[in-house]
C-alpha cells in the first residue's frame, strides 16, 4: 500500500469550512498469490520492495476531514512543524499554528490581524523566521516576524507601477514573494506593475537589489525556480504565457530567455483564460529530464512541459482537469502524482505521471471539496 497526504484550503463562501486533510491510499490487489510487496533477488542481499502503484490497477481510497474551521483561508505555508494560514476575517490576517504531522493536530501560536485586506500568498523564510504575506489588493508585501511571543508585523514594502490592462493593472498588485535557491534574496512578483523585484530582506529592514520588467500586460502571477536555480519560470496570469528567465544568484538579476504559451497550439482564439499555478518536479523523469506544469483557469486544463537545454521549455501535453477553475495543484512528495483542486466545482482529481512527465486521464476522488484554492503535500 502507498499512502499520500495533502492539506487543502479554500474560500468559505459556499459549502467549504476552511482547511482540510486529505488522505489517499493506493493498494495493489493480490494477483496470483502475490501481495503488494514482492521479494527482490535472493540470498542475504534480497529485499522487499513496494512496486510502482498505478491508478490503472490499484484500489484507490480517499478520505478528507476538516482540520481548521476558518474564514476564507486562501493560502498556506507549511514548515516542518508549523502551518501558516491566511484568513479574510478581522480585515485580513495571518494565523500561525504548531502542526503535529503524526496526529494531524494544530495548536495556535498566534496571529496578526487588521492588515487592511486579506493577503493572497504566504512564504516562510525559515532562516530569518520571517513570513512574507503578499497583499494583492493593497499592492504591498507585509513582513511578519515569528518568535517565542508569536507573530508580529516587522515592516511592509509598498510596491509601485501599473500596466495596460484595467482593472487588474490599475495599480501595483503584489501576488507572490519567494526566496531564491541560494536563500539570499527575496523575489517579489508584482502583477499590476508587470515586474519582478529582487530584495534583500532581514529583521532590520530591506533593500531593493534589482527590478525585472516583463512585457506589458503579462500580469505575472507566480514563479518557480528550476533545478539548480539557474533558471526561473514566470507564469503570466493575464496573457497565459510562461516566461523562461536566466537568474544571476550573485546579483539577484533576472534576464529573459524565451516565452511559451500556457495553452495548446490552436487556442489563440480562446478567450476567458487566466494562468494560475506553476510547479516543477524535484526529481528527473525516466528520460533524465525535469518537468514543469501549469494550470489554466477558464480553459480548465494542465499544460505539461519538459525542461530542456538552456532551461527552455518543450511542450508535451495539455489535459483537462475534470473540474472548473483549477486555481492550484500539487505534486506528491515522490513526484508520481498530481492532485488538482477547483475553485468553482467540488472536483478533486488525481493524475498519474508517465515516464516522460505526461499525465494519464485523471481520477476523480470520492472526497468532494468546494472552492479549493491552495494545496500542499505532506512529506
């Protein structure tokens, strides 16, 4: 048997109640007297090995339960023993909890409320004990400090800029802040200003290091770094593209290399799509390559790419997600599966990755969870 656990959070405007734990198990039926563990080899060196579990020939069971009843937990950040959750209650805030992974129990640490509007993204800087809360509506990055007394507001960075698309770009829109792989700089994605800014941030303050401007109207939403940290991938919410960027970790500078559509060829006339989540595998596939995945809201699909030479992306596949508005998804800890939630339907769909990174048709789980906008795997 192979088991996976995920934390899912979403808006609470309909049937959802907050943050959930989802448990998924794949059990291989007995075949010709063999159970789910086969003995490999013989003699002193033999070992038992759990074979690859496929959705095609496995019994799949899933169960979800409410972990935290909270208003509109639109994003989360998970550390080894802590969970940070956004909430729109109390005029927008961030809550911190100790998280017992084994017992799946939360214990409150503290929180910061009255941020003006609810943030849209969280990132925990473990080295500095700082939490970066991206506030889309206020165009601001709030920097929170975690210590023995709980959470406190350490400072804020007010972004600038605007773009050509109204109303999304009528002013700055802070959508994400993440650390680079060297753990030195923090990169802040400004959807409204069509830019990504690199900062050095510590408990004493911050300094702007560099600023990268995208093409007008891209509306950058989220970004991820590729393996090794030499390349970054930027998801355009407003133009449904992924931009490939070279990254100079010594100077914190981004430089454009190439750009691909997040939609399949022939979709040029499709309207009403917006780019959402973007993720990269931790492990190489069977061909020795890494894969990148993006979700498309409106088109309701995942696009699959191979990361090639020089960081460039090679399109492999576009596949429907089986629901409406796939705002977030997550790779399983072993990179074998992708779990997709939907903001505008109750469909929770599990996809199996093939050897080259393409996806088999998804399997809808029995668990039905509405308004899902954030998914985190539990290692």
